[in-house]
């Protein structure tokens, strides 16, 4: 009769021959058999198959399964060279992906890839260099958004000096960005003193024009944002925040004047039917779709201003609605804590047709044209984020259950104040922004693309979040 250890090895051989390599690996790693020569010889064969499978899985993006195969192969021993070569190849491919993400300006995706390498302890000194490059470029992007262009150029120069001489494409892309920022710096230096002078003279029309011009160059320019709020307040926009404007001729005249001014300073046409045929120079904010298992799909718009209209273009609209609407039917802009709706074509709020910009109130109903009805809500008292839901039968493109107009944060959970109501969730998940990047915070243990994630982890486009109680995917548009 065969001894027990030989029976275990025969079972492992049978599992190996039938392609059940995980089972064979588990049998061969048992302490009772692993020191026998036949077990060591079979372990090398199993490890070789696991390494081959790991390479195929990593190549198609099944990283968790691939790394599990490599871990098993390492524990079996005898294939250290194969494992090391595969780890090195994966690290090399990942760093190539980091470079391509940076070339495309996708700094959050590059940062996510660096985190994956860190978690796997791959890349060594090269990884640390790319981590610093990603950090410098991301930080430069944040500074440029705030108008600190000189500091942004300096950081980009530091990043460029860290590149290897064969990284020509990325070096050229950084140099082009530096050239653009130099141009922006010159314009900001001209516009900023003019803005302060206009503020001193309380020339609010000029203040609006200059503030909008500065914000085109630096969307987070704090002085320009404050000046614009002061100008709106001075010309009467505060009146709209307490309710809908009456159709008083003087107010309508003032609103049209403000519309024309905004159109002049941001490259948009005046509030008229001609708007529908003109090409807008407005730069859309980031948009992504959150596909939440068991809850639904939500379009998240991160820009301060969104355009609503029919999905036919160019120009592309931020909230495309499949309905009898104009291509650019209305704009909705966040002004501090308020949301100002500007009609380009026929728009009503709670049954009252708009003659000009109007601040929206919580739970009001917007009607675009004759039939498209949208409900506007601001569910959380401490957040400026708002939510639009389509109350009529019309669909958006892509089809979603709601549109999140994201300010600083977006709360997903079961509470009534949640922006996205997930009734069966036990924990809340908070999305918050850092410039155009999106990060998440939750008390739940969570994985991103199969890897453990910490609090404040970056949420890139086209990634998968999973915990014990919920799961969701993000897709950049």
C-alpha cells in the first residue's frame, strides 16, 4: 500500500494533468509532502504553468487573479527566474502606461497606476522617479487652475529634467504646456490690475468682463471668483436667489444686458435663437458616469457651468436630452451656493416662463420647451452639490437615472440628505474633488480594480469600486 505522502503526490499529479493547477498547488504546498523529491519536481511543473497563466491574465487586465498565480508559483519555488522576469515585464508595461496617461493629460490615471506599482513593490527607483514626475505635473495642473502660472511652469520644468532622454513625446508635451502657461501668465498680469481698478471704480460691467476673462485662463482664480460674486451681487443677482424674478421690463433688460456681457467674455453668442447655430468656445468640465450596482446610473458633471440641449453637435452639450430641444437650449451655472439658470430658448420654472437668468430653489421644476421636465434638488444643507432628475418620459444620452452637478462633494448613502440615494447601503461613501481629480472616502473596506484602497484614494475614470455591501463602476466621458 502506498504511503500517504505518495497518495497526495499522485492526487496532485492527477489534478495537474487535468488542468486543475490551483488544486495541485494546494496539495503540493502541504508540509507532509513538499520535502519529497517527486513533490519538488512536480512543483516546478505546476509553478511553470501558473507563471504562464499569470502572464496571460495580467496581459488582459485580470490583475488580481494574475498576481495570485504568481504568489502561488513563488511559494512552490524553483521558478524564481520566471517570476522575476514576469514581475519586471509588468512593471515596465505599467510605467509605459504611466507615461501615456501623462501624455494625454490624465494625471489621476497615472497616479492610480503608480499606486498599483507601490502596492506590488515593483519598479524600484524607476517607480519612485515616475511617482515624483506624476506629483509634479499634477501639482502644476492645480497651480495653473488657480492662476499661479509661474510656479506651475517651474514644477513642469523639474518634471521635464527627470525624464529619460528617450521620453521625447512627453518632454515635448510638457514644453508645449509651459509655452501656453507663459502666454497665460502674460495675460493674467495684464488683466489682474485692470480687475482691481474696475473694482475700485465699481464698474460692475467691466468687472464681470475681466473676471470671466481671467476665469477662462484659470478657472480657480480666487480673486476673479470673488470679484464676479461681488459684481453679481451689485447688479441684483442676490434678488434672484430668494425666488423667481418677476417679468418686470427693467429686470428683463438688466438680465439681457448681463447675458450679452457673459456671451462677449466667454465666447458665447447672445441669448437668442442664433445661439443654436454658433460654435461655443466654452471649455466643458469633466464628466463621468457612475454605474451603481442595484441602484442605477448617474451622470456626474464637475464643471461650474453645464449646457442642456439635444445631443447633436458640435458643439457638444454637457447634459444631452433626447427630445424636441435646441442643441443649446439653456445653461445652468453654479454661483457660490446658488444655481443660476439662463434660458437660451424657451424655459419655464414652476410654470413661469423665464425672461433672463434666474436662481433656482430646492425642489423646483424646470421645463425645457413644451415637454421636458426636470426636478432640481439640493438635498444636503452643507453642500452646494445639486441633483437633476428627468420627470418626463425623456431619456438622456447616455441613459442615466439622475445628473449630479458636483460642487466640492457628493454623498452616496441611504440617508434622505444623500445626493445619490442608495437605500440598502450600510455605510456612506463620499466623493470629493481636488481640482479635476476625484477622490473617495468611506468607512467600508473597499477595493479599487481588485486592489485594497485607502481612505482618500483617487477615483480614476474607468475603474471599479467594490466592498462587502456595495459595488460601482466609473466611466469617463
